[in-house]
């Protein structure tokens, strides 16, 4: 895990140094400090577990660096769309940075992969942006339910983050590649659903649909007004979280990053009064 952690920190440093050199972010700003820490954490728990699945000690540094650009893009895009804390100018700045990161990633992709891979990326990108549109249709929850209302589709909240896994499969970088996607579908579903539970108030206030909110809508026929409205269904959501954890254990993988992430998230939920 130490190798993966060091690699992650180095790659995030390179990305933020790139942003500084291009005048896109002020290293003295609170925005910079908070985002760098959050992106490091997100990348480490979501992308860098792939280090554990490589066939040799070769870690394909270029692969991890550039796919960290993709994860950073998704994070800055979220800041430009969903953050209640950021003022309008900061949201525009986040949009500017996310556009730069996406362009950088796409240029690397075109230089490194064939036309079929580029077409696949476009499909992943379209699916991700479609989700971002549908989750904002607060007045039309039936649309969200139809597209993403199943626990089997929770992973589509971060569909673009699965693209590096597709690259791994296509290039045969990893062992057990046939189970890799199924493992990460369950792992990401756990992370996304737990995140939905932790952000219930924020999502309701910002009128952003999520799986717990849409599950409440299907039961009550109306959207919740506060986190307290969802209290009766929280145990059901926790049961689904545990199902994802059980599925992960069935793969019998040896990843300290995955294990530690699950443990940390469970502790965070427990500290918020959500018993897991």
C-alpha cells in the first residue's frame, strides 16, 4: 500500500504543479489546499487499488499519472456543478480547470490508444454526462428512477471512473482481468452509496437526486424535505451497503487499500449515527 500511496501523492503533485504553471490555480488559496487533499484521497481510494492487480512490479507510471488527470477532472467538474460552498467565480474557475484536465487526458488517450478506445471513451463520457443531467431533474424523479433506480445501477453515478479499468482489460495489464470489472462495480457502488448517505442534507438542499432519495420517493410518492424524512429507510440502505461488501469479499482479493477504505467509510457512517 505504501508504494501505491507514494505514487498517488507524486502524481497529484505533478497535476497541481501543472495547474499552477499554467496559471489556473493559486497555490496560496484555501480552494487549492482543500481540493488537493480531497483529490488525493479520492484518487488513492478509487484509482490506485489497481496497483495491487498488476502482474509484475512494473507500475506503469504513465498510466496512473494520466488517469489521475481523469479523476481530477471528475472532481473539479463536481465542484463546478454541485458545491454549495463555492461562490460563482470559484465555480467558473473549477469549470476552467476541469476543461483543461479533460483536454489533457484526451490528448494523451489519442496518442496512446486506437480509434476503438477513443470511441469507447466517448461512450463513457456521454453516459457520465447523461447521469449529471438526470440527477438534476428534481421535478421529474420518475426519469431518474427509470434510468438509475436499481441498486445494480448505482455504480453509474461515477461511470467515467470505470474507464481506466477498461484500459486495463484491453491492454492485459492485470491478472484476473475477467473479475476486475465486477469487483470494482461493487467497490464503487459501496463508495457512491455511502457518499449519498453522508451527503443527504446537501443533496436535498441542492435538489440532487440520488439512490436513497429516489427509493424514498418510490415508497412515499413524494420527495423528502430533510434528512429526517429518510430515517425509516436508512436500515434498508445499510443492508444494501453490506451486500456490496459481501460481494467484494467473495472475490478474495488482497487489497489493503480497498479493505482500509471500506473500514474508514464504515467508521465515518457510524460516527454520523448510521450503524453499519
